């Protein structure tokens, strides 16, 4: 089988990869584009997997990133069910899981991240779900029947969303997580404890400040043992313990890595013809003045677009300020900038711990804002953070 040539090869047909392909096509009308995705489903949006598909706000038809005709019309070769397994950076080729080799002029790495495994016995038993993909959603949804039991491990972003989604499906949910309260990496303590109370009011059994030490199959069910001595029997265990960036290909290609793939402000890796974007990219965040990797939707979209434009000839720095959103039952929020609760926080509530904005300050300047059940204020918050003016006391 001969090696096929493409001007652009994109590894990962997720949000970053698809956004890059569209941005390339806007600037380069003829260059051949190969978009390679390991999953068999046409590219889709992940946020509804733990929210809208459970509440009914979204259905399967609504989660596609583009209509199928988009790829044909734009001359983007979409290769699904094809995993890149090797990169030869010297000869500029990518080898895929079907044994096919393609040659690129410019390569984008956008394979996202893989759920972190739990370092405990029984973590790989059947029925333990490391939630990330549409297939994971389909599988979990089949299991999530009224009256069944689930243990959700993790009290961060994915764990708290999935616990809410399962509770809405009338599954008996127990959450176990080591931090003292829910979403402790984002919420100041008062807010985190208040949101956690709403989980308890909705029937979720919350074991905060505890962690699983083992999982075993006992009489057909899964038993989770915790450090504090609890034993919880359930029908399913769902793990939301963060993700690890998929750096194996980058390592093989000899790219510099710092947590993810290290890129410059134009999202170029340590090899000038290879770019990285999305959950994988460790980038210098010009707006916040430090290098970071950001695992959220808006960043994947904006970085994909920026990388795509740069692959097609521009040298545009990525200046976008990090932003993300979530919904936990009827508590929705948007966050922009540095929302680290270790910073000084100031809350402006119209209803305490429910409706209002939390500002995160450093050296007397706003670095981040969390808008709780408040909508349409993101641009104003961005402006405030970027201005960096001292806040009056
Ligand atoms: C359940 C869930 C809910 C979320 N909800 C929110 C939310 O509410 N708000 C928010 O801001 N963010 C949310 N996120 C995060 C957001 O979806 C991610 O940040 C975003 O999807 C990252 O995009 P990406 O393109 O970098 O990676 P991904 O979306 O992971 O896409 C990468 C794709 O590359 C494929 N791939 C991997 N390796 C290879 C390979 N070797 N060859 C070919 N293909 C490969 C993968 O199968 C995958 O399809 C959520 C994530 C999940 C999982």
C-alpha cells in the first residue's frame, strides 16, 4: 500500500481537530486535509454526554459537531475508526491502526485526554466506567434504571455532573471524593458546601473527605470500600478522576512535553511543522501570564481554530482567556480567567450561594469570575480581567 500525501493531517476528530480543519479550509481552499479519528462516531460534542442528553435538553441528533455533508462539501477527508499509532517526524509520516501510512506537510495533534485510572484493586472490573465518550454515555444510560445504585468516584467537574445526571434518572447515587466539598478546585468553600447540600437534598449520599481503597464483585454487585471504612454496594461505578493528556505519539515524535505537549504562543510544538491544540496542549497563556493546559470546550474550539489558521500560513498568537461552563441540577455557571479558590474571593450575590458572581483577585486585581445562574456577562468579565485595573476597596 503506497503512502498517501496530504498537506494537512489532523490526529483526533474531536472539537479541537474539527475546528482546526474548518479554519484551515477558510484560508486554504485547495490543500488536502485528512482528519483522523479513533472513534467510530462522526465528530460530536462532549458536554451533553453528562448533562443535556440526560435532562432532555439535547438529543443524539443535536450533538454532532457538523452535518455529515460538511466534510464532503469542504473537501475534508474524515477517516473514522482510524487511530494514529506512530509518527515519523523526520520523514513526516503518520502510521495508523490499519497499517496505512500518510505523509503530511503540517500535522496537528489533537487527541485530547484519557481518563485517569484509579490506583486501587478492582478498578478494572466490568461495570466500572471511566467516562469520556459517546459509547460510555450509551452504555451508562442503559444501566441507569430507576432504583439501581451507582457509586460516583470524584467530586470535580465530571463526577459532580454525572452524579446529578444519574440522580435525575432516579438512580441511588453515592459520591465519594477526597476533597472536603464538591468542586473544591473552583468553588470557594461557602459556595461548594451550599451546592453540596442541594445534592443531599436531592437524595445523593455524599461521602466527602473520603476515598475508595478497593472495588470487588460481591454477589453480582460491585462493592466499593473506602478509607473511612464504608462499604457501598452498587450496580455501577463511575469514575471522574480527571484526565491525562494523550502524549504517547508526541513522545515518539520527540516533541518537548510539559504535562501535555509544550507549544509556543502560536500553538507550534518543538517541531515547527507539528502543532497541538485542545486538552493536549500545554500553552503559554498570554492573558494569565503562565503556561497551562486547559481541559475545556471553549479552549478546544478556539485553539483548534487558531492552530488551523497558523497551519495554513498565519502566525497568530493564541490570546484567548480560559472559559468554561457547567450545570449541576438547576445550578448553572460560567467561569472565565483564573478561578482558583486559593485566590482572594469576593462574592456579589442576589441570592446567596445561588445567583450572583464570585470574583477571584490577586494583588488587588480581578483574575477570574464565576457567574452563577447569571447569563450574558462573560464578555464584560473578560474585559474586566484583561484590563487588570486595581479594584476599589
Ligand atoms: C463528559 C464530558 C463533559 C464535558 N462537559 C464540559 C462542559 O460542560 N464545559 C466545558 O467547558 N467542557 C466540558 N468538557 C470538556 C470538553 O469536552 C473537552 O475539553 C474537549 O472535548 C476537548 O477537545 P479535544 O478535541 O482536545 O479532545 P477530545 O474531545 O477528547 O477529542 C479527541 C479525539 O481524538 C481521538 N483520538 C485520540 N487518540 C487518537 C489517535 N491516536 N488517533 C486518532 N484519534 C485519536 C479521540 O478518540 C477523540 O475522539 C466535557 C468533557 C467530557 C468528557
